[in-house]
C-alpha cells in the first residue's frame, strides 16, 4: 500500500489540470508532414474546460489515486497518456465530462509517496532532475544511493557476451553525470522542491 499525502495529490492534480486546460500538446515525436497533420487535427479537436469541470476532474482524480494506492505493491503509480488518457485519468475525465483530446500525447507522471516525476519520452530533458515536479529530500537522497549502487555494480560485474569495455565505460560516465546532477540538486533544494510551471 502506498501512503499518498495531500501535498502529492494536490501537485499531481494541479499538473494535470494545467495540461488539459491548455489541451494543445499532441506531439508523438514524428517530425514528418503526416505527424504534423495528426498533431494539428488532434489540437483542433480540443474543447475549452471551465473551472467547475476542472474541480470535478481534480476531485475524482484524487479519489482514483487513493483507491489505486490501497492496492499498490510497487512504490509508484503511473498516470500516463499515450494517444489518450490511461485508465485513472480516463475515469476522472469521464466523470467531469472532459474531452479525451484535451489530454496530451506521450505524457505522464510517476506518483511516489515522496515525489511526482514527469515522464515525456519525446521531450525528455537533458538533465534528469528537470523532470522533478515535486519531491522531498528523501527522494533525492535515495536516488543518489541508487545511482551510486548502479555505478558500483557496473564496475564490478562480469561483462556479458554482447557488452564491451567501451559500453561499460559509457554507462559509468552517463551514470556519473546523473549522480553529479542529483548531488547539485540536493545541495540547492530545501526540505522540499516544487517546480514552477507556467
């Protein structure tokens, strides 16, 4: 069971309300003319959402997250849109009578007990910490421990048939950069961090 705080619920729901209110983020990474036309048509199908519908959506999404958290055996919940809202988002949108086209393509969040992390595979930031919407210090400290362990494991493990020493070196270098990024982030943050989104 996940223990989701009111703060985590509020941040998660505010993130989704901000995104669906705009509703013009249909990008699947396809830069062809066909991709452009698909995005254009999906953006054209969005509907304006009034504040009352957003309130209903937010309330229902909180309920859906809490219900899901009771039966969760992983340490996070995924709220994701591929080409339409995933199950929990869909339930909340249906209750609020919000058009599915207002949901972005290829966008989601991981909801942890101590963090909300954005997941946009086609618009992934160079610095992984830029994906953090909200977290407390424990999330970053655990992430640093996790990356250090990956680096130690990479250095110690036997190479598999398909791997080379060059691959190992690249993995270690990329994880070392990730580690440095999280360490800088930890030194700058207070007890909690909340990203300022427009």
